[in-house]
C-alpha cells in the first residue's frame, strides 16, 4: 500500500543521506553495489507493475552462495 511504500522511500532517502559514513570510517572503499542501486527503483516498479506475489529469492540466494564459495569469497 502507499503507506508502506512511503516508509520505504523515507528509509532509502535517510540511508542515502548517511551512506558515506561507511567510507569515512574506512569500512569500505565504495558503495557501488548493484543491490543498493536497484533499491532505488523498487518503489517505482511496485507502483507500475504491482508486487511479485508468491515470489521467492531462495533459489537465487543459494546460487549466490554457490558462486561465492567457488570463488573463495565469504558471504
């Protein structure tokens, strides 16, 4: 609903206002992450196309784990 989407917009706005803190404290060199970028488009996509009812990311999460393990990168 619009209330929940409003919460998401507000949370993303606040996150983006403060995200450079992670770089300032040398937690990471950059925040150029596809997941963070794609979050910016979620609200618009939900408004245009609706929700993805009964959608699960479990298969994709397992695939990520498998590829990360093959590369020797911790999750």
